[in-house]
C-alpha cells in the first residue's frame, strides 16, 4: 500500500502519539520530525498540520521549545519533551495498545469467521 493512500482520519488519530514518541527520543525540530514520520511510513506531513500540533503540545506543557541558531542558515525551533509530556506519552501508549487490540478484534472478526 502506498503511504499516500492512508485515510486522513487514520493519520489524524495517530499523528499526536507518533510526534510525542519521536520527540521523546531526543530534542529535535519540525523538519526532522516530518522526515521521521515519512520514513516511518506515515507519508508526508505538512507544516500546516505539524506545527499547530506542536504548539498545542507546548501550550499543554508536554513540550518546551527553544530557538537555536542554524549552521549558516536560519535559526530553528527545537522541541524537547517534558516530564509531563513523558507521563502523557505513557498514558497514550497504554490506551493506544488497548484501543488497537479492541479495534483489531472487531475488524478481523466477521460472521464468516464465527460460523
């Protein structure tokens, strides 16, 4: 399946947890986050989708941001997860595991399989 064909409602549901997970690995900036999402198979995530999400997480206290000078170019806004963000990520991961288990059970069960 081509990554461009993922339904947008699926991506909206997974983008937040995926972004927090990426940032939990170490301080990073938007372009690198978008690259990781694409390399991970989720497709291209545009800045108009990514940056408002990062701003919401920052406003909620899950991330802190700092501006750092670029190497010969413009500065970049780097994001780092907070302790509150790590707690939120742990909560999301637990709920995601349960949700995906339940959804898979329903999706993969059918009358044909029960007969």
